[in-house]
C-alpha cells in the first residue's frame, strides 16, 4: 500500500475528486492548509497600503491506495491539478506498513 499526499490549488479539488471517483478511489482525507514554495506568496494593495501574503491557501489530500493503482492515481492528480503556473503543488508518496478498519478489524488491503 502507498500513501499519496498531494498539495494542490483549492479550486482544483472538485475536479480531482470527480476524476478519482471515476477511477474508483473514494476514500481520502482533505485538509485546508497554508504554505509557500517557489511562489513565495504575493503582494497586494489595500486602501493605498501595500501588503504581502507569505502563505497561500492550498488543499492537502491524503489517499492510501493499493500498489497497482499508484501510477493511475498519481497521473490523474498531475493531469487534473496542472495549470502550468508556479504554485500547482507537490505530490509525496510513501509506503504504508498496514491499515486497519476500526469498525470491522479488517487489515491490509481489505481495510481500504
């Protein structure tokens, strides 16, 4: 099993959920987060005063999938989330030792 952590633009969330749902991936955790990378925030003017926002709103998705679905899920995340601009996000992949469904006690891939 693999855990995919994807940081994406908030406006891309609905498209990503729809695309993953069509692949049969329905379980995910979604968090609203703030961060910066190459974008380094942005500046604006409010009532004549310049201000800077160093941390930008992003959405973090956490998805655990069977090993054979990893490439498909990552490809969907990349294709749907990409705008071609700085700030499209990042994807991190790690190995999951085990998973347990609390309600039934199922373990491993059966828990997904």
